[in-house]
C-alpha cells in the first residue's frame, strides 16, 4: 500500500490551529489504515482539480461527454440498477439512547453499529484512491455556515461535491484554525484488490449490495457504505445538512430545515424573504424557481432544498441556503413547467440516469411532449416509444451550480444570510385543505407544520386517499425524536417573540367533484404569494376560518385567470365532519410519540376541535 499525502498546508500560528490540523490528519491516517487505499489525495477545490477528476472519470468510462453544441461542459453518468435512490430502510440514527432517535427513525446502538461498519470498511478501498474533501456548507466563514470533511473513494462523489458545496483550501483553513467540523466517511464498498492480493477490473458504477447510511449525532459523524448515489454518498446533503445539522441546531438554538428559499419583490420594490417546506411531489422546485404571471411581481431563487435559520442580533430569524448547487429530480422538468430550471442546466451539468439522444444530448420523460423516435436509455440499452419502460430512471438527477440559475437572487450567498419574513408549509391534498391559510401565531404555525400530510395518489403507495404524514417535510431527515423537534420549534418561537416570521399553509392540489384541479398552479401561484406579502405589510384582508385566517372576499387577485366563483368557494370550503375525522387521525398520530408530544400541540388540536364545533 502506497499512501501519498497531497495536503495543502494552511498557515496556522497558534497551538490550537496545530492541534486542529493534527486531529484532522490523525483521522485521515486512521481511516486510511482501516480502508487501505493505494493513494490519499487532499482536494483543493480548484478548477484544475475538477478538470482532472472529470478526465479521470471519462478515461475510466464512468462519464459520457455530451454534445458540446447542446450541453457544453456536461456529462452523463449511469448508476448500477441496484443503486438509484436513497435507501431509507438502511438509513440509521445511532443516538446513544433509542428514545432520542424516536419512532420515525431506524436506530442501532452506536457502538454496535461502528463495530459492524468497521468490518465492512476494513480494506474497502484497496486498489482505489481515497479523496479528502474539506468543504463548507454555506459561505466560508459565514455566521450560519458549518464545516465538514468527506473521505470517499468515489471520484464521481468528489465531482458532485465540487458543485454542491464549497470545497477546498478555504474550508481547510477554517478547520486548521480550530473551527468545529463534521466527519463524513464514505466508501462504495468495492475494493479492486481482494484479500488474497489479486487485483480485479473496475466496473462502471462500483457499489456493494450491503448498504449503510449511519449517523452518529453525539459524535457529529456520518459513515456511509455501499452506495455511490445521491444523498447516500454526497454526505454534505441530507446526511449533514439535515440529519446531523438538525441535532447541532437543537443544541445551539437554531433550525436546519428541508425548505426552499425565495425572494419576493412587489411592484414598488419591497422585498420579502420566504422559506417553504414541501414534501416530495408537491411543487417545491417549481416554487423555488417560479416565474410570475403578475406584472411588477417577481420571484428570485435563494435555494431549492435546504435552509438553515438562526436568530440574528436584531431578534429576527435569518436564513441561508447552505448548498452551492442543485441536485434536482429531472423527470417532469420541462420548459412548460419550470423554464428557469431548464435554462439552468444549459451546460456545466452532471446528469445521472437520464436517457441519451442519438445526437449526444439528454432526455427524460416530461421534457418534451413527444419522446424522440430513438434513445439510449439510462441502463445503456436501445429504447424507442412503446417499449413499456421509461427511458430515464424516475429518480434521474442533474447536478448544477446554483449560480447558473437565471432567477438566482443577488443576495443568495449573503455572508450572514437574509432576514426571513414568512414560513410556508404545504402538502398535496385533493380535499379538505384550503388554497392558503395563515396561522394565528407561531404556536399554531408549529401545529400546522407538525400535521402536514399528503394524500396517496396510487395504490402502489398505499390506500388511495390515505394520509401520508410528513411533518415539516422532515420525516426522513430529522436526526432526533420528531416530537422533541416540534418542542425545539416552539422554544425557538418563544425566543423570537413578536419578531417571529408569519406562518402560512398552502395547497395547490385541491380538486373539484369532477376530479379537475381547482387552482391553475405554476406561475399563477404568485397570486397566493402576493396575498401573503400583503398580509406581511398589514394590508391584505383576511377572514376567520376554523383552520386559521383565509383571504377575505375579493382579497385574492384573480384577474386574468379562469378561476370561477364556485371554484373559489370550493378552494376554501371547510367540511367540519371531514376535519373532525382528520383531527381524530392527528390524535392517533400524536399517540405514536407518547408523552413527548409538546403540550401546546395537544392544546392546538383541542382548539381546532372546538372551532369546528
């Protein structure tokens, strides 16, 4: 085994800095001794390094260069069919106590999990290079930013981390200066040299059938084994930015959230910063990159997936998008549904599991009205319409720098974040939930967030119409007991007091009795945002509802839409019987968390029943 350290040395002049640098080096040496790579390379985050990593992947056949006329600087990767998505059943929160993980997480005692993982990591990188990837989530040195180091044997991961985080010497210098950092260890689990010392040929997508994505909240560590795909391997994303960060946020008094961030500007130039939490398939990316249909109103993108929120010196809640790029779901993305996203991926993009056109471009279902007559599908097989299988994998992705987005806001990388004016929750509900509701106060808003649900849309997901709970859109991502998480939100609200953002709930997906959507959605959602902004300025008229405050008659700008008066009535109709039945379901849901459910949320449920009569 030949270990080559190519570590950029940050200048430090204090013993604390020397100790910090030594601790990092010792951890790298310890992991190298366990995993036995041929080489250890320290990443500096430069364009040259990114070019070299890309060329390595091209030489190995692990990337396909796309037609430079259509997608300059862009590439396609194809994963193993057994490694295409997050593996929730193999995702663990290894807190010291089972009850701290809670009923929504898989728990294994941390000592037991590390012993099991050490057996898998033993020799896991033989014949490969281990990359040391120092990175910052958020602008380097920012008040809301955090640091991490990922050790990985996947050049594909390094390339994607270059896009998704701030990789390089600047982050390393912060670590060397003594700042806290998160340890993130990853291996695809496919050594090239076996235990007998025999070298084997590599495959285009190395991975292992044994998969673990394990989080150790108290140790601030992530150990991921077996997968090279997405959030299983890009450990700055859900693993760090949500699961570990949510625990750090609890301990330090802030919030790590599965939220988009946008800047809304009205015709007189007043800006509003809004964070919004949506479960999957609820229009999150479309809202993050919304193109307004109302003259004078505009939406700019700050972030499409994750937001960190911390109280500032002014008492308000401030927010950053800790990521530097977008890791977007490709199928369904089109010029008609999300033109800003399509313009973002014009070039310099890594596509994974998309289909390949005969002239060297990419394609996926929903990109165009009609599929091309011939494609190479995501598995590398010949494809044509009518074969009965999709050309692109349903979870096909694009990785692209956020700076390329045409709607990106000029303050998206503000060093200390932006002041937050409103928080919006939403789910996919064909019935019951109105188009928009304003919470009466922060406590009521936490109750709304805690009870967010979407209705099942296909029998394969469960009984059609059955509610799938996804509180705060954090169900797979909260790193500790969900009920304690609700309590933390309530505690943050107490500190914010009257400086807390207003809270709203939206539902773009309510249907009429004839089964059609009652609201046009997409760019027309600006009309709901307009009412929210008017409420923030104390101008928008509202009426009381058992569920909260809703737009008063005439308060929602519908000029130019096809929304009829009867559609509007149906969009805001409240059926007491249906909502009492839903309150019963909420009570059953709370019961799964036992006595850890905060008393204010049980009080909110009782008040809802009382208002419903």
